[in-house]
C-alpha cells in the first residue's frame, strides 16, 4: 500500500519508533492514528451447502461432500475470471465492537463462499497506512479458515485476502502487476474478485488475493521448506513506521511467516555482507540470487511500483530457497499503487537493489529483462486478461455502494493502464534505465 509517492521516490527524514526490544506486536496499531485496509468475503446463508457452485469444505487437500462423494481441492475454481464470487461474513454479536477496538485480532465468524458454509472462521480487518477503512466504510479483510482450529480449507487454501481497492483506481492494478511478475518467472499471488457482504450489508466489490503461506510455497517452489519473511514496514502506535531491510536498523523487524525460527541468522548474513562492502559478486553472490533480483528490479521499474523493496524497502516477501542453495529471492506484494507515476527512478533505496544496480553483470541483467518486457507485454495475452477482468467487473462496480471512486475516474484509469503498456518502454529508455 502507498505510504507516500514523494517519500517512495525520496525516502528521507523517516520517522522511526523504538528499538526491537520494546516494539509492540507487528500489527498492534491505532487505526485512529493511521489508515489501513485490504479485503474480504460476502454474505450467504450458513445453512446453504453450496452444492450448486461446487465449492465445499475441504479438510486438508481432499474431502467429501455432505452426501459422501469424494472431492479434490481445486483452487483454480477460485482464481479465474469466470464470475465474481460471493463472500458473506456473519460476525458474532460483539464482533463489530471487537474489531473496532482491535482491528488486527481475528474474531470467530461464519463465512459463506459462493454458497458454501464455513463456520468458526477467523476474520480481521486488513490494511494499514493508506488503505485502512473501518466497518462503517469499505473495510478490507483477511480470512483465515484455520485460525480457530477448524480443519477446513477453501479448496485447499488456508487464507484469503479481500482487498478493498481504495488505492487502485482502475480496480485491476493488482491483477496486472502480478501478471507481469509471473511473466518473468517471479512467483506472485493470483487474483480473482468477490462481492462482499457483512451481516447482510453490501460492502461492494473486492479483489480476492492469494496469501503467501506454505500452500503458496508448495505451488511455486520445488523445495518449499525454506524460510519466508514478511518485509512490510513496521507500524508504530503513534503512526510512525520503520522500514524493513537488510540493515542494522531494519533487520530486527523481519517477520517469519513460514519456516524455522533461526533467530534471523539467514537475514543477518546478508546484512553483515552488505556492511562489509565490496561488489555484489564479492559480498552477495552466495547469499542472494543475483539474476532473480535483477528481474525483480526490472519488474518494479516497468510497472512503476515505487513503494516496493527496490525503491522504498517496502511491500515484499523474501524467500530463502533451499533449491538455490539457500539464496534469497524476492517476491512482490501490494502493487495497488503501481501504474500511476511514470517517473523512471534510478536511485534505489533497497540495500540489495542498490548493490545490484551498481554491479555491471547485475545491471546488464536488469536492462535485458526490461527489453524483454518491452517486446512481450504490449499486445500480450495479459492485456486480454486485463480487459476480461474489466468487462467482468464493470456491472458490479456500478452498483458498489462503498466504492470511493466515480465510474468515470475508474474508466480513465483503466484506459491509462493500456496506454502504459504501449509507452512504458520509451519512458524507461528516455530516463536511461
């Protein structure tokens, strides 16, 4: 999510909170002092089994219907553009009060997905600076099907993110950005769309985004047993924040999402190497996948994701891949503010990105990857998919009671996205990137 485009392009004067020893829980923030949100599900009848849609309770990876018929988990039925899903959230009696007091602690709610019932599911508000909205507004949600011990997944998925798209004026920026990422063989979440209700009240249209978890690692890496860290900024209760990076000040705030707790030894090895200086080859070649990071830089530059790791040490995940000898690979997150500013920035704030850009071999790979994007993206199948998403969304967006943009503004942003695909290569060439 956007912290500030001006800050993202020129990160100076950053307010930093207290030290790691006295820091609060990662998302223990006061929504009155900040601005946060993301996504969530829609309302349906908990008695409905969802037999018409084919969505069922799936314990682990397989399960049975209420009639005893065996079914296999198939999340491709979720992440497609065949239809807008319906997600209904029914909060407990004190649920709204609990989420107002502590938005980031799960409450046990009943969730219906396309008519299939999931009782006792964890639901909390998602989002922080920029996208936070309350339940009186277009709140975003995170849904954890296993939070309260139920052995029931949604087509094998443990969690889903329902993003409110308040920072995505085209409503398809996430879909487009993650599509570009996958074209470069950088694993990225899949995106679908959902119409959400909460206690029967229509909250409108959300992007439904795959979560980074062990399920994601199993689908995208040949060896999913490595450590996965969250690199999003750390938000303090007073509204200041600390950027997370491979620096002495930033590394204590990495959050382990999957894998073994090694007391950040894998992270600190990179921090130590950067502190020692030297070229990328001398200091980082055994710790970071250089070609992958160069592709990640090119991706961030091409989509204008100035609130990414490359440009602002934010909105990313890092996976230490055992199949690559434990080298770190970078994964994108929250590209809802991509495709806005066409400014081509060559000053990189991410410690590893700056080291890569200064290394001749790494720099050459960045430019090779940009050339590939310039020749493959305009007129690509991804453009057709984006148009299909726009066509799917338009009727529901026109009915969205909580959308903060006008339909005219949405259409302008959508048109500009297609223009971006045609002009971006020239902009980067003109800037010398």
